[in-house]
C-alpha cells in the first residue's frame, strides 16, 4: 500500500511542478496568457523557437504539448487539449517520477488509483487523460 501513497505524492508533485512551470514561463514571456499559448508562439508566429531555454527551464514543443526540464533535471511533459487546458496521462506522470532527484518508479495501477483518489482536484477528461480541475 506504500506505493499508492508514493504515487499520490508523485501526482501532487507533478501538479505542483506544472504550476511552477506555468508561473515561470508566463513571467518570462509576458505574451503568454496561459501555458498552451506556447504552441501558437512556436507554430504560427514563430516568436520563439521549437526548443530553447526560458529562465530555469529548457523546453521542447512536440505534437500537442511541450516538455519542460528544470535546471535540476526534473521533467514535466504536458499536452494541451483543444480548449488550451493542460492534460497528462500516466506515462507523463511516470516519466516525471523517474526524473526526480530520488527517482520514484510506481506502477500504472498505483498511479491510476492515486489520480482517482485526487478527484475532484483532478478530472479524467478522456480515458487515461487527466487535468487539474478549474
């Protein structure tokens, strides 16, 4: 049962890290109204490069999302829904856990249980994909 507690802490840590990325990026790039706007800055206006460094984060835009890596190597990968909300799956949560200074490897089942235990803070927006409730 300890693993589920670890998984819950991992999920909460991911949410906190995602909030920190959002705050840092919006502070560094005033034209970002929300984190998802990074996609349009790269794609349509080419205001920023597909990958680079902003403050203490390296970023790489991919597909429907972006991967952020902090100076201490912690990875936060997030996709964006069509409405611009931040969404993530169990794979992204596991990758975050494995990037921690003390890597935390938990099973998908433990992560699924942890995410469900955190409702209504988190909601399942489509099967296997979650977002922080607004």
